[in-house]
C-alpha cells in the first residue's frame, strides 16, 4: 500500500505520529503543486492521501484522475477544498481528524497585539540600534467586533473581555440571546464595522460568505481601526482591502490567510508598512500537528480494519 502525505512544507510530519504502525510505503511531499499534471504525476500511485487542511484542492476532475485512491484523510473535520460528492461517487472514503481551537485563537491575539503595538517594526528597529519609534494602540476600553461567534469567535471574544474590551458580534444567523448570555452585544453588520476598533473574522467560507467584507464594510471602519483575518482569505475582497490600506483609510490589517497560498513573492501585501502578515500559521503548532497526524494514522488503521472513523462521506456504508 502506498501513502502520500501532502504539503509537509517544513519536512516535519514524520515527527508528529507513529507512522510505522501502518506498515506501508509512506512518502512525505514538501512542496505545493499548482499544476494538475504535476500533482497527479506525484501521487497517482497512492492508495491513501493525507492532506493538510486546504493546502491542496481535490476537485472532481483531480479525484477522477487518481484511479488508485481509496482513502483521503484531511486534517480537521471540514475541508472546503475537497469535493465530497465526487469522492463518494468514485467510492473514495474521506475522513477527518480532531483539531485544537486554542491554536488559531492564540494566533489571532498574537496578530492583534503585534499590529497595535508595532512589534515587528520595533523589533527590526531595535536590531538597527534605534529606540522607541512608534506609539502603540490600546485594547482596554476599546470595542472588539467579532464576525462569526462560533467555536473560535467565542474564544476570541472571551479573551477580548479579559483585556477589558467591549465586545460586539455579528453573523448572518446570530441569535441575540446567545450572544447576550455570553456578555456580548449582537449588532447589525454596519454597526459592527463602523463602531469597532478591532474587527476580527471567524467565519466559515462558502459561496454566501465569499467577499463578506467588501469595500462597503471597509469604508465604514474608523481610520483608527484594524482588521484581522485568521479564517479564510476569500472572506475579504482583497483588492478593496489593498486600496484601503494603501490610502491609509484604516490603521492597518493583520492577515494569516490569503486568496492564493502560498502568497506570491511579488504580492503588494508583502510591501505594505501598515500590515502584519504571517504564512497561515494559525494551526501550525506542536500540539495541533501532533493531534492532526496522530489522528490521521488512526484513521488509516481503522480504514484498513474495515471500520473507518471520523468519516466525512459514505456514512451510510459504515
């Protein structure tokens, strides 16, 4: 049996699970594949593929070309880059893994603090021999606007309250009673963007939510406000965001996710001084990777035993 572990960018996946338990030929692939033909050539012999989140897309066309594929494991229990309907039609099992909510929540606050306190810039200036070149923003007494009050958004909101922030929230289906019980004020979308000092996105990407934050929302924001996205790049109209940042119509943006990843070396965001950008690190932690890959090994062993677990499709066949 041949197993391909994809998108192991840092060549570390082998460290985070006991892959030897499987007793199979396992190949760890370290570079992203932009071209369909290159991807298929690299993994066409695989019986099992382990995908890291949504780094590689598995649409219907790609799945059809993977004639040996029987099991596709994704880290996490949701992956918008996998066509589950096509996989089911082709007889391919798709399974997931558990995940840690703490990792992306912690990274969200790392970005907020880094942006408001100019930490990347001040670190760079210190190394050049300079001292105190900026004035930081505050959290206590300010308003945190949480777009999407689900598992992650609620944890981010709770930390905001610990900082002494006033927390408001909006989503398309948010119940005011639920928010109120958590000490959070449910508001409409325009109110959130116009009154918040920090706006942070924690929203599931779908056709309905693509472009959720467009020019209209960005222009509602205070010139002193910041936008943070650790969720999914296409939630924001990034062309509009680049214009707003270039014209300094908001204080800045902290981004961990992008429309196309990895972000191209020539992308304008890499050169803007009012941004803090990180390469999709929200889930890239020791504990998160150990959870992902250990569960992936369990998924493969369970499937080999004829009792697949954490199934995302073909549930009627269990």
